[in-house]
C-alpha cells in the first residue's frame, strides 16, 4: 500500500464551500491532492453572469490559498451527450428526470474518473455528503453522518468500480462544521451559498430555460371526469404530486389540488382535490435501469427501505426482479407523488444498495 504522501487524489472542485473544505481535509491527512474544475456548461444566466467562470475563479482562489495545484477540464460534450440529452428526452416523454443522478453516474464518477486516472490518480474525491466502506470484499456506499445533507440518494447509480475509487472527506462531519473550518481557514467560499437548480446549469428561470429546447404547448387542467379547472403552461413544467403553481386554488371544496397524471395525447394535466384523496395514493411502482452498488442485487426478492424523492423519509418496500434491470417495488404503505422519471433509491439502514428510474406507478 502506498504511503499517504505518495497517494494521489484528484478532487472535483465546484467553487463551493464543500469541495473547498474537502480538499483541505485531504491535504491535512497528508495526501498528494490536485484540484480539477469540471466545465460542463457554457452559458450566461438571465443576469448576464457566467456562473462557470465565477465558480472557477473561486476554485483558483481556494487552490492558491491551500497551495494546491489545479486545472480546468472541459466536459461540455460529454455532459450534453450523456446527461442533457437524457434530460430533454425524459421531458419529451412527459416524465420528470433527475439529472443529478445521471451527472454523478456519467460525468463526475465516469468521465472525471477517467481523466483523473490519466493524471495518475489513485482515487478521486468529491465534496458530497456520503461515505464508503468495505464489507465481505465489497465496497459499500453509505449515508453521511449529516443526514440533513446526505447525498447518497444522488449516488445510487454508481457501481463497484466507481465506489472503489471514491473518497468522501465530508463523510463524518456536518455542514455547520464545514462552514466553521472554511471560516477558520479564511477561504473565499466560506460564506458562499449552496448551489441549487439543475446540475451544472445552476439557478435560473427553469420554465424559460426549458422552453428554449422544448417549446411548451399550453393546454387544459382537468379532473378525472373531464371537468376543466383551468389552463396549464405546458405538461413538461409539472410533475406528479405537484401542489403549488397550478393556479386553481379555491376552486371546488377549497382543499388543495394535486397533479396525479398527464394525458400526453390530449395535452391535459389531470388533477384531484384533497390531500387525503385516495386517488393520489399508489401501491407499487415498476423501476427500470435498476443498478446495484455491489454490481448484483441482494436477492431476486427482498425487503428493504426506499426513497422516491430526495427529502422523503425511508419507506418500507418489497422488491422483486421482473426481468434483467426491471424491478417491481411494492410499498408497505400506499404512497402519493410517485413521479415517472424520478429515482427510487434502495437502502438497508445506512447502506445504499442501488437505485433505478421510476417507470410507472401501480394502483
């Protein structure tokens, strides 16, 4: 085994506080650390700011403060081909994609990993809140200590090869602790707000951005009986389970309305009224493109917990293989807001087992 000072770790630097502190922690451990900024999207936002350029400037400042070598690598083509094309295709199908999961799988832990290995890297690191360990000769992906920031859900598409090469320096510390370390080091990113929005594309008027690639087709909002309740701006702007932004509040009984389906053929957004409306709740889902961190499932049929949305508490499920990478996920308690295109991630307590794309929900 190599000594720490002979072990090269290439860390993905985003220009944020998490990757900045992660780089410092690796240096503190004595590793040979190199920072790399991934440039995956070139475009100014609505205010004329090029966020990629601004983020890289922060990477430069932090790297120079830490006396760490750094470079910029351009993955715009890879991002377009592997992530953004998938993103648009899912919206064309009336689904709600999760580009963060695909970006981790195809860019951060594939294209970036390959580039890092060409630089002589033994491992790559990221500022994600997640952890890894080894049990029975298998590399495992675990939830981070800071469960409020845990990002294992977005990493559920990784495989053994990827996880075996990944280091997560923030595994055992909390976000407030990260901020304190950054302030003590007087890093320029110490008080920088967390990034939100589409992975690498950033914060912007989402509807206006999407409309440039997939022009919206306005239509009607209807009930299951066909009663017209209002107008929608385009089916791609809505997701199953959505409550806010429908513009039909106050109608009917006055209870909130929820999206439960989309009729692509008639360009209709289908809604029901009432938080506890039984029509909102489903008993199961089918998932496609399911992959496992261990490169193999725990069994052909097993029980575990799952998340169908990032912020959702774990839910008990039974999981059974239908064929190849398609699995049936039956809920122990009926669930609302099961959105095709979104990700289902499977867990055994702290261990993330894997995940896949929700294809459709079952009554």
